[in-house]
C-alpha cells in the first residue's frame, strides 16, 4: 500500500468551510488520506449549520473542534502533501510548509443572514465536495 496523502484545510476561524472540507474529504478519501483542518484565528466552536449539512450527507463532525494549526501534531505537519485554503473575502492564513498549496475560494457561509444560512451552507458544501472529488481524481486514488 502506498503512503496516504496528508491534507490540511485552512481558513480563519476553523468553524465552517475548513470543517466542511475536513468532513467531506475524510468521507471521500477514506483511509487513503490523513486529513485535518485548522484556522489562523480559531473561533472555538463549529458552526451548527456545518454540522447539520454534513449530517444530511451521512457525515458526523459533531465531535470536531475549532483549532489552530499550531495545535496539530508536528508529525502531521512534517508529512503534509497539500495545504488547501478556503478563504475568499478575508486574508487566508499562511504557514510554513513544503506542501503544495491550493486555494479554493469559497464564500464564508457563516456570514450569511440567519434566514439564508441553510441554503448558503449547502451551497458551500456542494462547492467544496466538487473540489475534493476533483482532487481525489487528480491524485488517481480509486475507491
């Protein structure tokens, strides 16, 4: 078996987009990848709509927590193959790593008005899922 790919999803608060990406990528890649998410300014909580829209996909992130990349295992950081930022309107976090960097500019669904949150989180989930599947296909990792 080949070495699993190591992927880190970064955003600012690690409460919505990067959490969606972590949950979706773990579901899509399975044990073919080691996946984490983090933020440059973690909010300390996961957005309830992030948990809800992934639950609709059969993915449970209710035990995830908002964390800084400084809280990740040094072993994971050293083995990183990809650092993927999900920022659009804000300044994306930057961290020292030899990993390949990708930017998936996704609008922050947490900033949507309350009446639009469900729709906005579902849209972000769909956009992120497309990126994750495309990355998996590009890496030629089969199910």
